[in-house]
């Protein structure tokens, strides 16, 4: 078995752009299929305030977190705001993304399938 270790966030030119909306109702889309070794620009827009509105709180707005082995986090996306992250999709298989802020209260979970 071969294990690839390294940072998956990148400044490379994206091969694909995926627009995602996040709210207390979850992510749209919540199922994403991408090819291995492609650079994906994720553009995440919050359509509501998330679990907390107070900017003094560590957990305000929404976030977009791709669990390990990717371990990529975009934090504090405010209502109406779009944040971006580019990720090189080097790990094949099924991966989960979520908003750790809201996941205990709302259905904020999605699936990425890297083929």
C-alpha cells in the first residue's frame, strides 16, 4: 500500500470550480464527484448566519471542513459571504466535509468522491 503525505491546499490553477452554498439546512450540493489529482477551487457561500452571529465568538458563521486525510478548513463564513480554497484532490475514495460549528445541531455534512 502506498501512502502519500503532503499538504493538499495549493496555489495551482484550478482544473474545476465548485460553488457550494451552506446553511443550517446543509450544503448544496452535498455530494461532489471529482477526478484524482485535479485541483478544485471550492467557493463556499453562507446563506444564513450559522450557529453564532457574534464575531467575538470563535465559532461564528459557517465553515467548510474536509476531514483528514485532507484536513482543510475554511472558517467563519458570514451570511452572504463567499470564501475560497483550492485543494489538490490526491487521495482517492470517499471523504466527508462538514461544518463542525453546526454539525451537532444541523445536517451540515457532505460527501466527496475522488475517483
